[in-house]
C-alpha cells in the first residue's frame, strides 16, 4: 500500500506490531518528495531513517517550525517532539497545514490528540488536508480515547491487531465497515478503503505466527 501525499490513514496496532516499521520502508516515507514526521518517542530507527533518506532532523517544535518557514517548498523533516509536547505543538501543526504541501506522519497519535484536547492544526490536517494535498498517517496502540474524527475522516484504515472488544466497538461506531468480522481472528491484518467499489472483507486475512 502506498502513502500518497493526500492520503489520510488511521493505523491501529499494539507495540511492535509493525506500524512504524512499515512507514520506514524505502517505498513508503523514503519515496515521498515532501514529508514531516512527528516523532514523540525519540526512536533511534527514525534518526537512522532520516539520515538515510535526506530528512532534516529538528529537535523540538520550534526548530521544526523554523525549518518549514525558511524554505519553499519545505524540506522533508523529522521533528523530534518529545512527550510531553511543548507549547508550540499546536503552532507546528498549523504551520504544516498552511504549507499545503506533503504528508504528515504522526508516529503516535495518542501523544498528539486525546479526546477533546486535539490541537486545531492537527484537526485541520486530518479533516481538510486531503483536499489541499496534505496527507496524514496517524498510528496508535488503541483507538479508544483518540479523537473520533481521525477515525471517521480517514481515507484508509490499517489495523494490525486489536486487543480489546471496546477497540472494535469504537471503530464500528465510527463507520469502519466490516470490522465486526475481525472479532473471530486472533491475529490479523486488515485494510479498509472507503471507496464505494471496494470490498474490505476481501483483504481481511489472518497473520501467521
């Protein structure tokens, strides 16, 4: 599956299920002309990835904002915005939205948004970004507690594994068709596409091992 600059993806998976690993593949974020990775966990593999594929590394929200404002078009950036986020997190998301260029990758969506506390910039990226050529990839371990707009607005849902019944309920309540059929699978990978001519059940399959 490709990660296009205008595509919004919601990804659910437990720790070490492969969410970040998939993003770091050369054919995914490595092939994007412009992207901003918002990393709150300070993972070493992201630094190695950034150096390999020419992403500028910026520590902190303020440094990332400066990098986005100083170049046209903006560069590919790895913004290491450590948890807890600083006061400039909302401004960084607003700056990304105003550039109207490229894909935003939020490695751990829970750090950037929890219920009603979602910052406006990130909400704009997710709800209106697709029409402006701004994509988004939001990953989280569990959808429960995440602002439901991320789920309902996503163009695609990639679900590696759901642990709890309430996680499936959350997805089902927000229009993720077919997720109830995954309840019988112990381990699964599932892709849902919102296009009318797409059958999500056809891509649902167990993962061995």
